[in-house]
């Protein structure tokens, strides 16, 4: 690392951007981070924190237990009326993005990072960024951490016509629902997608769904109707929804490029988190990749490496997790494949442990 610390601008204050800010600030650099949301908010993905991610957060100075995270030790998988229950490789957690995003940014600020909330970035140029409020900020390096939202001129490609979309509902706290979800995460497989349900620190449950656009089209473009159709084929999901009472309007995001990885990088621009790679969310490793890539990019900046070298290295690290997660996703979204997955786990529960460990990004 050279004596002169680089000027680094971070675009986005989610887990990837915050991890980069923490790593840079620890080294004595003073990164400037812009987050377009004016206040912490719950985002569509990331309400499940895997055991590896719990450890990564601890390394960054954030303890999920101190945030009231709900411990998760068991996975239950459903396909229609079939189910299988297996132990996770280690204790994971259910924790809202609102809680751990805020904790990570607070940690970055404590270490010396500057964070501006409610400020959107308009564009990235060679050695500066243009803000929506008209300011131009000079930068030696720009870490692109805008999550699933693409910055103008930096869009990720779409995969085919029947792309994936994400939907999220917050299920209100209730004794019956909390009891059913104590210590566990539930995955529901259905034709064209899957849904995950986990309890959070406030007792509410986070229901995230990934589905092909064609499934939403069958429901006349109405997320609530799609959820009803899925629950009609899965009694367990119907029971959970009955415990939750009326649902609020769904959060939604379209054209999620599951399986995409950045193959290269522009000089001085570092893609991290979902801007570096988008793993199918049933793997539960999106936040882990965000933290790993944000940390790795910051460390490479401090070493004086080229962004292209970092991007190639990150791409290699994700080859096996993405290949396996993509295969599981393709199997799970077909009824016969989903039924076979449940049946296999009932016979060989150790297969879930093997799969879970190999869809983690290495440390």
C-alpha cells in the first residue's frame, strides 16, 4: 500500500458498500459513501443471515445477537404436501435488513467513514462521480454497491424473456406464527420459483418469493393472486398465511439476473454485492457475497491492485457456489424436481449440509 491513501467513493450503503467502508476506514482511509435512502429501510432480499455471514459480520464488528436476531438452526423444505426437515451446518439468524444495514453503517462511521444519506448518484465517470444534486465528487476509485438497482450506464444484462422477479411481504407478529417459525427457516418450492419464510428480531416474519415473470402473468400481474395460487398448492404455506392475517402490499423488483457474474471491470470501478454477482436467493448466500466482495474490493484498493484483477479473482471464487446454486434452482422450480429434492433429503439429509456448505463463498 502506498503512503498516500486513495480517495474512494462508495455508491450504495447496503452490506457490500458498508463492508467496503469499514475495511477502508480501519486502514485509515476516509471513504465517502452515498446512500440514496434517507433512512434505514427493509429491502426485498437478505432477511436470512447464514452461519458464515454471522461470522463475517462479527469480523466487521457487528454481533447479530446484540441486534436481537432470531436464531435459526433448522431448514424445512416443502413441495406441495411433501416436506423434509434438516439441521443447518451451524446456527444462522433471521434479521431484518433495516437492523443490520443500520448497524454496519454505524460501524463504518465510528471508524471514520463519511456517510451521506438521501443522496443519489447520477453517473460514474473516469475519476469522479456526478450526484443528482449537481455535485461532482473527485475519486481515485469508485466502489459500485447499488445492490439490485442498476446505475444509469452500468446496467447488468437480462437473461432471456422469462426473467425472475422478487416479491416480499412482511407478515405481522403473532403467537401462532412465531411458534411455527421458532428456530427455523422454511422454503416452499413451486412451479416457476420458490419462497422463503423466516422470523425476524421483532417477531414478524419475512416472506420472500422469487418467481418467473410467466407465473405472475398467469396471476394477471397481481402479486397477491400469485401468492394465493401458490398457497392453494401448498397447505403449509396456506397455514402460515392464515396465521398472519391481512397482508400489506408486496415489495417488488423485476428482472433479477440470477446467475450473473461480472467478468471484467472498468479501470478504477469496483463492482461489489449484487453488482458483482447475483446468486439464486434460495442459496441464502447473497449477503455473504456482499460482505465478502465489499471487503475484498477494499483490501485490493489498499494494496494498489487493478480493479480488473479483483473482479477476475472474485469471479473465480464464485464459480462453484454459482454452478451448484443454479443447478438447485433449476431443479427446484419444476414440480417433479421439487418433489425429488424433498424425497432425497428425507432419505439423505446429509446432502443438504453438503450443498449448503458448497454454496458459500470461501473466506
